[in-house]
C-alpha cells in the first residue's frame, strides 16, 4: 500500500512589521505582536489534537513563536534555515513607499514572465530561493518515517515551496494566497502532493 502523509504548512503569525508594512525578509528577526500571539493560540487550540510526528520551523523566531504551543507538548522539532524567507536585500527593515513598491512589482512581474534571476538589490532571486529549498524536500516533506508533519515558514518562501511541491513553475507563485497563520494542508500520496486546504483560516473563526 502506497504511503500517504499529511503536511500542515503555515505562515508565521503577525509581527508589528507586518502590521506596519515594513519588509522583514530573512534579515529582520522580529517577534510576534499581540495579534500574532493570539493567532498562534487559536491555531494551537484548533490543531493541538493532531498527532504530529515532527515540527519544522525556519531559523527566524517568528516561526518558532507561531508553533510554540506544539513545542511545549514535547513534540520533536527541527530548525531548518532553508525554510527562511527570501532575502529582500536593501528593502529589509524599511517601509514600502511608492518607489519601493514599483521596484517590488518590477521583480515580481519578472518572475511571472519566467525571469527567475530578477532580484531586489543585494537580495535573493526566485531561482536561488528555490535552489536552497530543493535541498530539504526529501528530508522534510517526503520523509517516510513521518506521517503527519507541521511546517511553519514565511509568505514568499511558502509560495515558492508550494510551486516546487506541486510541480508548478515559479511563474505561478502569485496564485498561492497567504495570510498570517493561514494553513495549506497537503497530502502526499503515490509520489505526488495534493492540496486539501488553501490558506485556510477557519481556526480563527472557531476561536472568536
């Protein structure tokens, strides 16, 4: 019988820089704000009964804080730097004004056209981000010893990861909407990934 496993893939909860529209990327390591901590509590309340075999987080504290409730249960976890957010280079730590927005969309539109080498100055390209993510696919997402895993990462990095897992080109990244602690539930069976839930936020409604 073919192995089937479930991957609970979430973006981290809100930080104050998220609220203020300040770019974080991989170079800014902000903690969750009050709303982000509440989002983490609501997600934990909804999924604490899941029998997760392992939890994977990036090397940035906002992912650890988002799933801290599960770690407090004593679940095994691993810090995986390859799950870090894309580097936004000179944009990091800055609020996006009109000039930055224009440059951001220039790069994103280049990715849409298939130019994955485009980047923000001193930042990371889409192809570089995907290359580092490819290094962990077998170890994290296809690990046969783990049937149910929780992975917490970042918005743009998650778009790239979903393209890779679903065998879609990076030009389709913008089709994957994300929100703070929104859930993508994936099933891996017969050698393929399937999306069961897309950016699901019903755990927030249950917690109100």
